[in-house]
C-alpha cells in the first residue's frame, strides 16, 4: 500500500502504450524513439515537452501550395505539394526538396470508402494499389484525429486540438509531423464548410505568414 493511501482505496491504473509490432519508418530511422513522443505545434514550430525546437514548417511566397518540413538546423527533410487541379485533390510528400517520382515518400487524399469529409488515406511512395498504408480518422472531437496502421485498429499517433501530437514508440515522428500538415488542411477545410474556425488552426495559418 502506498504511503498515505486509505485502506481499500485502489490506485488508479496507468495506461501503457506498447510499441507497434514492427518499426514504422518513412522519413528515416533516426526519428524512431523507444518511448512515446509528445510534440507541440505553435506557429508551425514543433517542440518537445521541454520546449526544445525539433522541426519547423515553412512555405515560399511563390508557391503557397508547397510546404517544407525542416529540422531544427534548417535542413529540409520533406517538401509537401498540394495538388488541387486534379479530380481528387491530394498532398504529395517528397524527400528533401526533390520533385522526382523516385523521391516520393507518401501521398495523402480523402478516403473514397468513407462518408466522412475528413478521413484520409495515406499511401507510401511504392504503393500503387488501392489499400492504404495508413488511415487518418476523426477522433472524439472535430479537432482530434487518430492515425492508424492500414485498415487495423492499431493506432500509431493522435492529434489533439490541432496542436498536440502523441506518437507511439517505434514510429517515425518526423513522418507524423509531415502528415500533420495534411490533417490540419483537412480540419481547416471542414471548419470552413461548417462556418466555424478552430483557434489552433488560425494560429497555424498566422504562423505561416510570420515564418515566411
């Protein structure tokens, strides 16, 4: 019995998050951690729980539909391109600043099999089939999302309020941050349709302008 604990008073259980069966690597194995990772997004600067800058997202004024995920040293890890002049708008993520097909890391687009306006299917660059490698589904609120492994219930990360990330062990957290750009875009679009704006998303959009 813990000191000071009343007899018969149970100790609250602690939730544990076992690692996924196999490491999830998209951008690089250096972004794997053996423990749950929590990241906060503020003006598109991504920091850990100690406030240390880990990533930042920037865009160029000449191409507002192209975003760049950079590490703390300013190296470009991924560039994301939003393709809107197609039958099915999508985001494409390429390694570094490349636009070459062989550097395509993943493609994200609205799920065809869901009635939800915010559910997203994510296909890795070498996946030419119809079954996504990851799915993004709406969580308990309009601004929360769960990122799942394929069509399973294995959760690899959660987004809370559009500005907090909880990432499971052995999951590429740089990939999850890149995917957050797509998730925020979907939340923002959905809110516009409903005539409401999330404060967290507004902060992100304002951050685009301030970081340019």
